[in-house]
C-alpha cells in the first residue's frame, strides 16, 4: 500500500512536473537566446529585425502563458501530493 501510494504520487505529480518544467525551461532559454541575437543584429537589417522582434514578443506572451500553466498545475495538484505524502509518512 505504501509503495503504491508513493508511486502514484510520483507518476501523477513529480514526473509530470519535472517534464513540464524541463520543456518550458528549454523554451525560455531558446527565446532568450533568440532575442539576444536579434538585438545584436538590430542595426544591420531593420525590416527583418522588426518582424523578428514581433515574433519574439508573441513568443514571450506564449512563454508567460506557459508559466501560468505551470503555476496552475502546481496549485491544483499540490494539495493531493501533500495529502498523499503525509499519508505515506504515517
């Protein structure tokens, strides 16, 4: 019963949380890298740079939405995980 409870908590909360955090962290890092490259190219090609900056702004909006998704996931599953771990501990 204890191993089932712990495995359930891991597979329902911790593993998905780790996967979500990893994916969104990689997304944030790639957006940041791209925005820095666009800033570096800022004076060379104005028109292309403006298009890329608009694209990066929309990507940042998506990244913010992703952050909200992570927060909502943690807030919604944390009570279950806490109760499960407390019951597992005895």
